[in-house]
């Protein structure tokens, strides 16, 4: 079976949906495929219960649709999913679910992309032929777990943050959280508030701030140089939290907004974790050196016994496992080669949406750029 279309979009998360909506607005036909049985599976199935959007709603809109006027500034997960559902309905997006792309190759002779997908319901292969290909399979496609000697023999429970729901089942247990990004810090808070004896491994410098300070910064930086805004953000954050270095938390040299821009690392928006660290309720530990049974040994030679380890150690892109001929756009990690704002376009009608570590605002920009570029390609093909 072979299906022909103008644009093939791989992935029906926010990036794929936003691209579909922008194409619809320009009357460009497309097919959107998704390996899961639903759209935005990260938000529906792979996010912890208490998750809210970390950024204020004005920075989290997809193109052509605003949040309801009475929506809270920081949208809870369930409300974000509802927004996506109405987005899908509004633009009449019909993803082909349970359809995992297994390879996409550029056919020089026919000047098109050939996609092979596996329909998981019927177990048949489906072929797509498209003039343009949009990689929207996400930066969060596969779990990233660090290599630690002895980890595979750990006799407690290990879980990645994407499968963590709530601390309710960990009450009274000794739990170690590895990773100090937004997920790790919030999960540590959630565990501790459910009565788990919680420790967190903080291996590298990190900016801790508040959601209001970040919102102020994101607003100011639209008109003010980033280094000036960053100086202010660091001052304000230090005023709120004080010096945290004796608790094992030190700030990176680069400011929070510049760090996000340069390497895509987000500042941590505190949900109460720092207060519990100061009180000693949550213990901060250094790098792990090895694991033996239930005993975790640290580089400072201390050791502790844990019932569970939560890895909030991030994700990997898996685009390289299926995209062939993607060298013009993606590096070996399956992320854009070119720097923002030129990251979204490769050669031969290849694009990516949502791979620039810029959250939903970045996704909205990518989707609009891609749809407009496809329109201008089609217009110039017509000219000849
Ligand atoms: C815990 C968490 C909180 C976040 N909070 C915010 C926030 O507050 N504000 C913000 O702006 N950003 C936030 N982000 C970042 C970002 O906005 C989200 O990760 C967003 O979901 C990314 O959308 P996406 O469509 O690029 O990727 P995804 O949501 O991961 O969607 C990609 C889709 O592609 C599918 N797919 C992958 N491979 C294939 C294949 N081979 N064939 C078919 N389908 C495939 C996947 O199943 C998935 O559904 C957060 C991220 C995480 C992890
Ligand atoms: C932890 O290990 C990483 C590399 O594995 C290293 O870069 C970092 O400096 C270490 N941190 C501490 C506190 O020892
Ligand atoms: C809590 O965890 C810390 C760090 O692992 C450990 O030293 C301490 O003994 C634990 N407390 C209890 C009551 O188990």
C-alpha cells in the first residue's frame, strides 16, 4: 500500500499538531503519523500528576489558537491536554495513530521522501511518498539513563521520570532522585511531601529561580539585552533563596536566559524543593560512583541504602533511528546541526519542528516557518 501526500509529518505531539494546523491554514495537504494510540502521549501518559506548564501561558500557545481568557497563568497538565484536544478539533487534524515510522529515505530520482511505517494494529507495512518531510518526533522520544557501574544489579526499584506519577506509593521508603532539572527537583518535592525519605543527586551547577522571576525575564528580554536581564534575574533569585552553595547548589557562570539560549538548559523553577533542602528534609548528595545490591556508593566515599532510584536524567531524540539522508539537518544525537534560528530546515524539503530546546514557543515558531517555507517552495515550483 502506498499513499501519496504533499507533506508527511512524523509525530503528533505539540510540534506535529502545530505544523498540521499551519499547513491547514495555507490549504497545503499533509499526512500526520503517530506511533502511539493518542496525540501528545508525553502529556497524557508520560508526565507526573502534579505537573503544570512551567512557563506563563503567554509563552506556551500554539499558532492560531489562544488559551481561554479565564485560564490560569500556569496551565495544569489536564487543561493543556484539553487545549490540545480542542486544537485538534478546530483544525480537523486526523493523525494516523499506531503508525510508527521505521524509515524515511530521500529518492533522488523521484525527488521525494519515501517513508515506511508499521501499522501496529494490522501489522502491515504502509508506504508514504511525500514532497516534504517534517520531523516532529520530539526531543523527548526515548529515556536517557546514565551508565553507572552495578546499576543493572540494583535490587531496589528503578524508574525513569517519564513513568513516575506520584510519591504516594513511596511513603516511608528511602528514595534517591538522580538529576536536578525541573523534573528531578519537582519529583523530589513530591516524594518528600508524600513521606518518602528523599535524597537528590546534584552533579552540576544549576540556576534555581521562581516562575514569576522567569516570567519577568522572558518579558523584559524582548526589549532589553540578555546579559542585563540575566544579571537582574540572578540578583532577584539570590535575594529570594540566599546562598545555596552550602546545600550543594551553585549557579552556573552563564546567566539563566543565555544558558537556555546557548545550550538549551532550563533554569529550575522552584516548587518548594529548596525550602525542604534548607530544612534538611531533602538531602543533597554528590556523584554516584557505583551500586552494590541496594547500596549506592558516592564519589566522596559515603554510602547509603535505597529502596528506589528515580532517574530524572532527561531524554534522547530517536530521529536518527529512522531518518536516512538527514545529514543536512541533524547531528549524531538526532538534534539540529545549525544554530537557532536556522535550525529548522534541511535539504530536499526536509524540516524539523520542536528540536531546538525552546519549548512550546519554539515549536510555534518552527511550525509557522515550515508551513510558510513549503508554501513559497510550492509557489516557486509553479513559476517555472
Ligand atoms: C516534563 C516536561 C515538562 C515540560 N514543560 C514545558 C513547559 O512548561 N513549557 C514549554 O514550553 N515546554 C515544556 N516542555 C518541553 C516541550 O514543550 C514538550 O516536551 C513538548 O511536548 C514537545 O513537543 P513535541 O511535539 O516536540 O514532542 P513530543 O511531545 O515528544 O511528541 C513527539 C511525538 O512523536 C511521536 N513519535 C516519535 N517517534 C515516532 C515515529 N518513529 N513514528 C511515529 N511517531 C513517532 C511520539 O510518540 C510523540 O507523540 C516540557 C517537557 C517535559 C518533558
Ligand atoms: C560529577 O561527574 C561529572 C562527570 O561525570 C563531572 O563533570 C562533575 O564535575 C562531577 N561533579 C562533582 C560534584 O563531583
Ligand atoms: C534517610 O536517608 C538518608 C540518606 O540515604 C539516610 O542517611 C538516613 O538514614 C535515612 N533515614 C531513615 C530514617 O531511614
